[in-house]
C-alpha cells in the first residue's frame, strides 16, 4: 500500500516542501530511503523502527521503500523522521489518514518514540502557510516558535504515541502560546555614559545608528573602541514585528532562537581567525554565516586589520547588496545580510598614540594596506580616536549623555525615514540605491558646490559620492530637517576625508 505525508526541508533561510512517499509490499524485509538523503536521513530508518516498536506499534516486516520528492533536492538533517514514521503507519494501515489531511509534519524521533525539537521551525511554518496547509505538526518544544507565523494552525506533539491518538481523534494538544524572549530594557544595557570622552566617536555612532551606516573606529588600544561598539545596540531602535520575525527565523535555522520571538537586534562579534565561509556563510550544506546572523543588527569586527585579507574581501559584495548568494552543486541559495558593519583597529602595528609610535613608515603602510580601498569605500564613517584625557577618566561622568537620550533621537530619525520610504521596502538611509538617493536627497546650488569641492580635495568614487549624500541625509534627519544643508555635507565629508587609511589603501 502507498501513503504520503508532507514535510519541509531547509534551504538557506527558507523552506521547500518535500513529499514523503512510503510503499509497503510483500518481499524480503528491507527499508530503503531514496531521494538524495544525507547520512542523518538514511539513519532515520533505525530511529523510526525503534520508535515505532517502543511506542507499542507494529513495524512491518516487509519490503519498505521511502521516496523523498522532489528527488533532485538534497535532504539533510533529522527533521524528516516524523513524516517517515507517519507515512509508514498510514501505508501499513495502523492509523487513519482523515485527521492528517492538509497537514504537514516536522520532527526528530528518539528511540523511545519521543519527539525532539528541530531547527528552522519558523521557516517551516512559513513554508506550510505558503503551500496552503491548514495544520503543521511539530515537536512540543517547537510549537511556540512555529506559532509565531500566522495563518497556519500549529500542533505540538510530545511523542509518537500521542500523534497516533491525534490521528484517531482521541487526543488534541493545547494551543501553543507564542512568547517573546526576555528583553533587556535599554537603560539596563551597557550605557554610552560608561565611556569617558570620545565625543566625536559617540557622534559618529549616533549617525551610524540613525541611518544604518557602516563605521570604522581607528585608535590606540584602550581608547574605548570596543566599549563604544558594544554599547551601540543600546541606541538602536527596537525591531518591528516583521523584522523580529525575520531575525527569529534566521536564528531558528542556526539553532539559536531558544523557541521564542527575538525582540532585540542581534550583535555578532566573531574572532579575527574566522574563515570566509564562517563570516558570509557556506559549507557543503550551506549554512548562514556571521553577517547573516547579524541581519538587521550589528556585525562587530574587532581588530579589523588582523582578519585575513581573503575573509575581509568576501564582505565586499554583501555590504553592497545586503545579501549573500552561495552556489553549491548547480544551485544558488541567498542569505539576507543587511547588517551594520562596525570595525575597530589600531592605527599601526604597535598601537601606541601618534606621539609615542615607534613604527617605521614601511611597517605602518604595510599594516594599513591590509584593508583594501574597495572595502574602505563601502564604509561610510571613519573616525579617529585619541586616548581619553586624565581629567575625563577621573570625572564622575555625571555630565555625560546616557544611551536613552541618544536612542530617542535615533528612533525619531528612523521614524522620519520610515514615513519617507513608505512601502518601498527600504528601512534606512543606508539601504537606498542610487535612484532613491537622487530622489530623496535634493541638492541645492550651495550643496552641489560643496560636493564639487569635496571631489576636488580628495579622490572620491561614484559610490563614495552617493554614500556621502546618504550620510548627509541621515544627519539632517537627526536634526529633524527635510532638506540637506551644506553643513550636513561638510560633516559627512569629514568622516571620509579625515583618515589616512583610504590613501594608504
């Protein structure tokens, strides 16, 4: 007898529908799984066998063939166990299929028959809704996470025995409740007031947060670069529900969601020994990299010049396009990568302030050449940090502005951008393309003249020209103005022209 059940396979940060077909026939006892399964899927034969027997069900001693369609899509992971077991039970006429019509099933089986949670529950629930399924059956631990997706009924089942009871109409699970993750209030996070001095760097980070711009901080060790970067999430606006769901879906696939809606923007700070595939994603079975895990949040690269040249160059396309495309075995998978890049590094190998630097010009130039010109061209703000003055270090900091007031200005600026862009899909000034930049950044004669002066005083590419205009638009938004002034352009140009790193690269 033939039976089929629907499940889903993870592809990138999305899911694809997979039909599990099981055929039970007379013959020598053998259990064959076809349809490009990986080792974890092939091992499902033993998990399904033990789970059925330990749940008091009969495992057919016949010729069993399971096909995972479409056959040209590679299947990976243990999430197909439940669909295989239920299709086998239906094909051997041990459960009725009336209650399972228009249902999709996802879950890993233990040998005892209990269901273990799987990765990507949010993406699979979205796939079930997209495919038109009314119900999605998942392990009980995944139910709250999958229930974040509206438009599909999620049923959390603890084990195989309860699923049989559900199919027979003798049991119904409690509806899952989607709960947000515990959220730390901004005033309880790391605060800008903890950093003494560095008013210029704080201003640069405020502008970066208001427009979603990339920023690089250059200065000696102990000047506060890492402290400032780690306090950046405290001034970012909270994500909208759609952004939070997007963040949760990505982290669910990586196994980091914790079964709840993530209501804070991610902050990722990988070590400088990370590989290119670890940073942008990849592998034999493509998985999201750090820049995707930082989507809609912050990717902080401390000691930027210590990262390998190949790793940093891999960032160039994602920073420009906001997405990563990984091609494996004649198929391409896209990962979202709309993250703010925040870099920090020393000005030279010794790291001492300029007055005490003992590096010769050749060593300093070689160190600065580790960051290529095309990469620096994609960074909107480069700010130089100097050591804090002793008077600033011994002060009580009562006069320093706290993150809460900075965050209020950032939220107001983001709200102006949201109203300006409407339903275009653009969420911040840094995401504007060249066409939108010319639409929303009108150049008065004075501003046009100032841009010409900027081109005359430094080498600036067409990309750099547009990035200066977007940065000036963000500065105007922070001040609550509709039009960009020449002073806004002056400040935006200062963040591109004040560093010797571009010239060295």
